[in-house]
């Protein structure tokens, strides 16, 4: 790490006259100032110590980093986090820019949709309207609170904001279709499989909302567990049953607006899963003592529970089977995707050799620019990189 480019190297003799009595003098190296840069402005002398700065940089950590480093983004230690932040920012979307006219027409029509199609949408809205908030709350009040490196806080802030966009998109769907908002709350309370999925994650989040000594191995393991459950079990696995069902309907030209929104949500989720995966791996790298066989087994057990809960939820989403909506295929899909998540963090698989029953889903995840449901205004403010393939699902 250096302070200067070659061009910036000037000696005190080369001090630059600015105006009147102000002058700037920069000294590098030399007797008594080795490793330091001296800047003199208007008679004041500032000594910048590179060694000290390098020590601060070395103390940048996922947790328990140096506490004077409040928000020093530069120099970046976790380049991957900043790259992910830029990727997420480039994918920005707003729900209102997606037309809902066709969805409304279909929703009101007796011929264009079946009751089971409508039920899937109700389950989607009912589940995600709580789940998006639970994830965003955990990111802000647990994970972002505990990590210390500023570039990690930056990308986690963007993660939480994207959960707000997703929650907002659900409000937009509810108001467009004219669904009574009390119904969403009722589904949260009355549909047992939704309650069970939510309880599974909120319990883990609550365990960390107290003053914990983060130098203790068992507490670092609690945080690692939280990152694993939210990233790999919830966003990475338990979101995918409904994603698959709604995109299956979209594929049949049902709910073009909602399908579009869920495809953008899915693209965002791929980044969230990757963020929490990298964060977990980084935490383990910096605290290798947490990664015991016993701890790894406990994480695999949590994934097993997450998969069981998701399969019960699939039964509730698909009380009636129809074309492209086969219960067993969705359960196999969850087995397949859970193993991809376990693989991603170096854990043993639950169902070795299980095949993806939905190869078409990989294609739908590859959002093409030609499939432009946006109005002109949106296309204009989207970055050229906005329509990239979701990173971690490209091989599904
Ligand atoms: Fe989300
Ligand atoms: Fe998410």
C-alpha cells in the first residue's frame, strides 16, 4: 500500500505556492520522516503515517475489527463485497414501473385462471410479505450491527434496502389485484406451514439480539449459524418453492407483471445468497476454531429442518396439481437446491446425485434484455449491466 503515485513525489524544496501566504509542501521519506508523508497547508503541518495506516488496515475484520475505524471504506480489504454492492446497485428496479394491467384482467376473469393459480399467488404474497421484512430486519439489526468492516456494512445496507423494494412490490401487487390486506396477516397466522417457516428463522435471529462477547467461540458460532440459516436455508432454499411455482405460471403466460417482479426479486436474492455465503466463509477463515465437525453437523441438521418445512409448505401451496405444478417435482427441486447451498459452503450433501427436475428454470433466471416489460423511462435509468444473469444460479 502506498500513499503516492510517482508524480506526487515532491520535496519540501518543491513546495507549491498557492495564493498569498498559503503553500503546500509534501515530503516523502528522508531523514526523520521515513514511511511518512508530510503535508503543510497555510503554516500547518500534517504528518501522515503509512505504517500506522497499514496497521489499521490489517485490523479490518468481519467481526471484532478495530473500533476507531468507523466508516473508512478505503482501502478496501473485502473487494468482493464492494463488487457485489456495485452489481446489486446496477440491478436496481422499482415495482411501479412494471405494468399490472394484464394481471388484473386475468385475476378478474373466470376463464383465464384457475382457483389453484390464484391460490399460489395468495400464498406467495402471504408468505413473502412477512419473509422479506424478517430478512431485512435481521440484516440491519443483527448481522450489520455485528460486522465491523465498513465495506461489509455498505453492502449489507444495500441488501436491506432491496428487501424493502421486495416488500414494496408485494404491496403493489395487493393493491393492484384488490386483495384485502388483512388476508395477508391472516395467512401468516392461520396457514401453519407459513408460521412454521417464519418461526424457524426468527428464533435464530432473536438469539443474537443481546449483548454478546464476540470473542467467545460459541457466540461467533451463533453469528455464523445466523448467516447460514438466513442466506442458505431461508433465502437460498425456502424461497425457491414459490419462486419456481410463480415462474412456472409466468411461463404459461399467467401473471406477466407479477412474474416479472418475482424474476427481478430472484435475481436480487441470488446476490443476497452469495453475499451471506461469502460473509460466512470469510468469518470462518478469520475464526477457524468455530468450524468444528460438531458445528458443521449442526448446520446440516438446520438445512434438513429447512427442507422439511419447505416440503410441508409445498403441500399447502399445491393442494391441486396441474400442468407444470407437480408436488413431487417441487420437493425434488428443493432437495436439489438445498444441496447446491450446502456445497457452496463446503458442507456434506443431503441427497447426493439428485437431479434438477426443472432445467427450464435456469433459462428463466437468465433475464434477457429483449424481454423488456419496462416502460421507456425505466430502460433509460437502468445501467447497461443491469440485466445480468444471476451469479450463483447460472448453473441450475
Ligand atoms: Fe427479498
Ligand atoms: Fe433477500
